[in-house]
C-alpha cells in the first residue's frame, strides 16, 4: 500500500481530478498536465504544463513526447515513488513503458493496454460473451471505406482507431461524406467504419484487480451537446448515475465486469456503451481513470485514487457504497473567440487562466455538482452554464 507523504507523479491531459483525489490522501503530488488550468495549482505541490512549454519552445514533437520530457524533468529533481496516468495515453503504451522507468506505474501494463484498446479484439471477445456491438470494419483506403459503408448501410460512423474524448468521430450520411471524413483522417494508419447505433450514451466505472472486477457506477454520458458548445461526438460530461431500467444497468455492469476480467485490467477502468431499445451496445474500453472520476466520488463517497491503488494490490471494495444523489458534470466549450474573464463561481473547475485568449471550440471550464434529485442537479448546472456563457459574451473579441 502507498503511504502518506509518498510522492506521486500524475501525468494526464487533464490531470487535475486525479491530482485532487491524490492530494486528499495526503500525498506529495507532482503533475504534468496539458492545460495548466487556474485551479490545478492548489491540487499539486509542483506542476509542469505542456501547453506552456510548447508555446515557449516551439518544439515540433507530438504531445505525448512533450509529457514524457516534462516527466523526466521531475525525475531529475525528485524521488518519485509511483506514477498515475490519466487521459491522453490510451493508445501510447510506449509512453507508459517510459514512465514506468521513472517510477512504477500503478495501473495497467502494456499487454492489457494493447489488447483492451484493440477494438476488433474487444469486439471478438464481446461476441464470445454474448455482448452486442456495432458492425465494424477497419479500412486502409477510401475505396475500402466506401465499400464498408455500403455493406454496413448508411449512415455510418467514420472514426480514428486512436485517440479519445470523441475527437475525430463523425457521422457520414452519404458516400461522399465517407470520402471527405476519411481524407480528413489521413494521419491514421487505419480508419474504422462502423454501424451507427442511435441511443443513450452510457459508461460503466469499475475497479479491477486483474482477476476480478466490481462495477461501482453506471453513468449517462453527454456527447456533442450544442448548448455546451460541443460538436459531433465530443465528450462533454456525465450524469451519475444513469437513469434507466434496472435490468439494463445490471447488463452493463455484468458485461463490463466480464470484459475487465477477460483483459486482466487493474485499477480504475471504464467501458462505454450506447443503449438502443434497452440493449447495451459495447463501444470501447478505457483502461485508465475516466472523466467521471469526481462525479463517482461525489455519489459514492469513495476516493477513486485510493480505491485504484487498493485494486491494483488485489483489494476490491466488499460492496458499492449507497448512492448519495445525482452528480452532473458539464464541460463548457467556447462558442466563439473571447478573452477569459475571472469567473469566481462555485461548482466550477478546470478553469482556463483569466486573460487567456480562448478560441472557439476549446474547452473552457467544467461544472460539477451534486443534488439529491436528478432534475435539481440538471437545473442548477444549466443556470451556472448560462451565467458563465453570459460572462464569455461580455468578453467576446
């Protein structure tokens, strides 16, 4: 077990939620983060920001290598006991390996990462387990993409095989749209053409020991909401827990636990679904901390970083704590260019530094709150979002 005052290095595209959870455990927290949001610094003892370094140096590397460079800077100056990895590296096992050379990564190993992120392998296991999933084909060229779309039936999803947060995923209603989207993914070695499952977006948050798994929450995912400035299939928040029939939630839990066990996943993991006509369709596995982390903490009372570490030691909770209410997370994206104002509003996190020039489509801040009733949580979040967007409007460039 990790002792208090141990030093943890947290590496993630948005590392603040993990850092905040680790800080509550009494750990010394070093952070490598992409955004460098205003409220990150009170969660960390020391912070290095990728976007700031990139702006200053103009390095032409991929962002994963920039994270690694900053992590190695910390290693030169601190004795690091262990590493926690957040979002942005699901498809970068090389980075996980290099971080593991700095200090032990508590979480999944390379084999588990590679296998659980191989969507065709995941779907093959899903078929064996009796789990529904969208008809999917991997293609290398545009003619194969159009042939796959005709075989599956339009409309189809055209998506990159790497990446996360819904970035790059688009709906193609015609073959010409398939061609246009495919050409826009020219940096991908392979592209996936997939059956479009229209329904409720959901996820399952789990703790896994490598030999067994426990579903601790089934969540509604918010995807591409225009009122939050999001487009296409971009992830923009959650409602925890999901409101659905009990048998649907039970299926999601059972399927997710089975998948985490099959792939020998460890620690905090997530599995994404779309629910159509009460049938969950598997979308993907996220073998790391999820965007639902703080909402799940609010609803269950668990410290997810502590639970993650214990799960990696083979210790799962004996039971899921009783639900405390409904937690809502809304990620607000810029609807136009503006200069970031000083917000000073409660229940707001991941706050872009005041004075920053914000471009349309950029994530700006996150609303997170807990209420006893779902409707109350949604209403309160909507009122806060309206207040914030009103301030953005006044700061319009």
